């Protein structure tokens, strides 16, 4: 027999969606916030020569593979050097550092485990402070690099550097605030949706570029068809892996309450194959962007002799290069295990099962259960890490053979598909909650009507 939740899900239709007015408000707020974000990606920073910078950015002789990736995540804001050029990457980098410190720094670890809601708010505040610091550092490096380039700035000087640092840092802080508002008052995770919107915005131009290469004869129709089939297969593979889970049987013992027996139920503990989700890919991309964004700008300037190595390193940290792929894979695997250890604690889960009388058949409650959960989760994480690494690195091998014209890679597809699935799941949960509230109201009205009809009979 289907559960109540499954019955509600089966009855969901456009009629139930039309009645969910609260969901309409949340969707409109989310769309409005993303529209504001897209407008900001077209507003250039003060003092920049937009045409000259676009020509500099599109210079085929320059090594700008990592900038292509940054430009994709920011929805084209980098090639226009807009106020949102830094996007939310400083915030993501700050989140990485705070979570790492929360695992190794005892005061922050205590704050995370025992602080409750107030501890979480305090760590979020530390993340905001660190975001400001990282945004200031990155924007200063970009401003100094632009200021050193002849013809890109209308009036080079200290005033341009100050205004650029203020503008780019302010843009990042605004996007961080906007993402938090979407999470609280909209649908889905605000930060993820901002990255999602940036990637989707450059998708048409990426497809047009590939079609243009095929039309000009620089890419064969077979290669173009292969890329299309590979993209569809990757999407199907991502959906399958994101839904894959290992279900552990949980047994609750029978107990006698008065004259009747209760308990004895069975349930399942679902463990996702990819517990970390899309976070490892975003974190790895963010860490690779953090140093190389500034390095790419400064590598084009007149460098002193002791920094002559910088252009070589920057050239190696581009798409399709062996060093980039090795660092990318190592960071993805690391963050898969790290983020999984943060989101799922086997000891706490085993203790909760023991507290409520649940146990895994054949496994002793307590320490043995925790060890078994850790055993299963470690092996699932190995599979999940291999899956994310394969999805993110497979297009890199295409880039190495096709050139930097294809930078809409596996990371982009992974983010788009995962965020879409999470957002749709939240919309469905909102509809389920609305339907459930409607059923409760109908039941209450029937109860009142029944009591009202029975009252005259008693008189």
C-alpha cells in the first residue's frame, strides 16, 4: 500500500500548483533576484575601456583558459569586466576555509558541534568576514593587473585601483546577501542558483561557438555529433548517480504496552552514493581560480626577472593541461571525503539509533554500528568521488584535443543538473506541504460539520 506522501505526490497536478500561492511568491522572488544578478553582469566597472578589454580578453595568443572558466561561472561578467566579475567565488573559498578550520581548530569545532543555532550563526559571520578579505585581495590583484595594461584603462592611477577594489568587493558582498535572501525567501539554495544562472546564461553562446566551428570547417560534423551524444549521456549518468543510494535495513524491536504489542517495524537508512553532491566540483574549481585569476592578469604585465616563472605556471593551469587536470582530480577527491565527513557522522547516527531502539540486523548497537556505517560510507564515497572526477575530467581530455573553444565542461553540466534536481525537489516538497495543509483543513471542517449535525439530536 502506498504511503500518504506517495499518494499526495501522485495527486499533484497543475491545479494544485495553481492553488499554492505561497510557492508562487517564492518563485517570483527567486526569478526577480536572478534577474537583478543578470543585469549586474552587464554593468562595467568605472574607468574600464570595455571594447579594449574585450579585445584583450579574446586575444587568441593569450593563455586565458582559467579565465574562460571564471567567465562561465560569472555568466560572462569577466569578459565585460562587470561589477559582478568576482561572482560568489570569494564566498565559496571562505566557506571552504571555515569548514576546514571547523574540523581542525578546536574552538571552531566546539562551536560547530555544541553551539547549536547560535554557533552556526557565528561561523556564518566568520565566513562573511573572510569573504570580504578574499574579495579585497582578489579585486586588488585584478585592479593592479588592469592598471598595468596600456589602453585598457581610461585614466590609470590610484583612483582607478581604489574604485575597482570597492566595486568588485561590493558586487561580491551584494551577491552573497542576494543568495542568502533567495535561500530564506525563495526556492532552492541561493548561492547555487546564482552559479547555475551564470552557467546557463553562457550556454547559448557556447553552442553557437561550436556550430560556428563546424560551419567554418574547423570541427567536423562527426566531432560535433559526438560532443552532443556525450553531453546527453553525461546528463543521464549524472541523474542516475545522484539518485543512487544504498539502503540499510533498520529493525525496531517489539515491546509490550499494556495488553498490546507495539514496535517491530522496519525502516531504511538511505546512504547516497554521492553524499557530497556538487560541492566538491565547486570547491575544487574555486580553489583553482583563486590564485590563477590574479596570476593570469599579472602574467601579461611587465614582470621583474625574479617572477619570470609566473607566465609558465599560469599557462599550465589552463583547461586540458596535465597540471590542471591532476590538481583538479586531487581536489575533487579530497573534498568528496572531507564534505562527506562533515555532513554525515557515523557515531551520531549510531547513537541516535541506539537511543530509539533501532539496530542493524546482525550488527551490535553502538560502536559496532558506527564502524559498519563508516565502512559502508567510505566505500560509497570512493564510488562517488570516482564518478564526480570522471564527469569533470572527461571534457578536459576533449579540451586538450579540441583546444580552449570547449570550456563548457563536466563541472558545468554537473552543477546545472544537480541544482535543477535540488530545486525541483524543493518545489515538489512545497506542493506536498500545501496539499497536506489542505487535507488537514478539510478534515477539520468535516469534524466541525459532524459535531454541528450531532448537537440537535442530543437535544
